[in-house]
C-alpha cells in the first residue's frame, strides 16, 4: 500500500542520498538542478507556490519522492523517484502514479494530468502506459546531457479516462 505525505525539510538528506549520479539527477528532475543535489535546490522547489512535493510511504517507511506541478490547464506529475533501489521494478511505481493522479484530480480543478519522460527510460514509459497515460506525439523536447541529446516525450491522462479506468471521483 502506497501513501503520499508532505515532503519536508526533514526529508531533504534522504532524497539527496538517493540521487547519487548526475545521470540519475537528470532523469529524475531534468535540467532544473545541478549535481550534486543540494538542500538549497530542494528548498526553492518546495517553496514554489504551484508545486506540491511528497515523500512516498510504503509499508510504513519512506521509499521515494514525487511532485505535482499545477499549470494553467493541467497538472504535471514530476520528479518521481523510487529511491530504495531494491524496490524498483516491482510495480510500486504504478501505485505511486495512481496515488498521484487520485490526489491531483481530487484537489485540483484540471481535466488533464501530464508528465514528461525521457525516451530511453523504457521502464517508466511502460509503467505510465500501464496506468493509462498516452503519449502525445505532438510534444517532444530535447535536453543536452554531457555530449548527448536526450529526447523526452509528453504523456497525458484525462480526468474522463481516469474515471473510466478506475471508477473514481
């Protein structure tokens, strides 16, 4: 069972310890932070008025981090990380994304949830697709990482599809 709880200053060091490489930081957070991740970066993010940051709780322990970012017409699922490496690849990500969508559609007056994911992150794309997200082929973005160009796809879930798939709200 997954639950989302408010991410606080007491959680900063744990998140920083999980982000142990420049590549993981880019995959997790995009170009918004520089490696190594710092408390000041997290403080800035947590204090953004349109951003809601969570710690992910599984079986009474903190195992990850995620955020929702409110845009004008949608809510963005962002910075999703299962920090406990031994728990990756076990389907927990799907539970996290469903919990994020449940929170988003209950607390925000938007009809679209979206996220961006790097194309080489096949496990994440599969996870989001299994939850019901669909790739928006009209939206792509590129980020430079070291000497490479990473392409990211945008994926969307409508409130209507969420309700049809999960019978909620």
